[in-house]
């Protein structure tokens, strides 16, 4: 299944994208949150959809999509998980996964605007595979880790490099700004993805190819990452782990290139769809 959430921001309803069509399933299920995943919501929804598909409202494909996951308890990210990306940023290959967090308030829809933060001059892009946790995970073994995965999403790990690397402290302050986590269009259940460690990723800016990679080049694969993170924190149903980006970010170019108002970022992962974000200047809401 492909889970979507549709409607105006903060008013999204649960839906499904099946065979190219969007369906409103708000009459069948709760929102896609911790409770949904922890109460076998995926199976219950699949059964209900099969029974009621013919009577469910269809939603226009042009409707706004929100993040396919309602605000998770946390967004955990893995840094430098592709050797080519580590090389382009002059970083050493990490002996263990690098963990940082994105604020849940950075989450937005796949085609929402990216807002450059106030005083930012180095806002950058990163196409990434995101993993959605399906059940509570603590001290999980690698061999069992995929049993805890509900599905996968496309994620743009937008990053402000000055905040991240030049303003002292951890990376988090450059990762959690508003609109810095466009997620979706869908959460694709894991049964539809044959091998999450062999997916093509791509990203363009204003139509120019910037990133072209494959998850086959992970330093630490999906199962290892899920297991590793669970050694340091309990992962709750609906939590998101973003698994790192391949080479081609603006920071790695010579000279570096960063996003500016009016730019258009498009990205995709095989089987997980594509997204498009227009970049806008900071505006205090």
C-alpha cells in the first residue's frame, strides 16, 4: 500500500494511493500516527480497503499532500552514510553511524515550499531514503531489524550548512528549521519494496542534475541502521529514520552552490515517487 495524507496543512486526512488513484480512507482509520502503527493499523486498513474500496471517495490527484506520517515522536538521521558524500565534504568515513536529529516541526508535505531561514546563506539539499518504524524497537538485533519497519518514504534532508558546521555544537541546529523535512509523497509499505538497499536516488535543482546515486552504496544498510539506533534510544511506531545522502550536495561543489529564492528542487527514489519544492525567502508567519 501507499499511504498518503491529504488536505490543508494541519488538517490532513488519511488516504491511500492505489493504482494511480487517491482514496479518502478517513472513514476507515485514524491518522497515520503512533497509535495507528502500534495497533496493527496497516493490516486493518488493508482489510477494510478491500471490503469498502468501491464506496470510498476518490481524491483529485492535484490535492495537496502532507507528510504521509503524522508528526512522529522523532526524526532520526544518519550522517555521512555514503562514502562519496563523505569524500566530497572532506569528512572521514565514519567507523560507526553518525546520528543527529531533525525537529518534528521541520516536517512538511512533499511539494510544499522550502523556506530559507532568517540569516541563512547556505541552505542545501539532500535526497534520502527514510525508514518508518512499525513497532516499538529497543535493543533490536540486526537479523530482526526489518521486522520493525513499516515502510519507506522519499525525504529531502534540507540543511543549512553555516548553522550546521560553523555555529558551534551539534549538527541539529542546521537541520531542524521549518520546512526542512519534506516527506513523501507516500509511505510505501515494505512488502512493495523488494530491496531497500538497492534503490536509485536522484535530485535536480532548476532542472540540472545534482545527485544521482543508489542505496547499494550505503556504508551502513537499513537493517544495521535500525538496529544501531535502537541501541541508543527506543524507536516508537511512526518514528522516521533518514538514512543519509549520496554525493552531489551544494556544500561539496567547487565553489559551493546553495539554494536561493525561486529555485525549484525535484527529487525521487525508485518505487517511492517524486517530489517538488520551490524555494522561498524567509517570512515570519
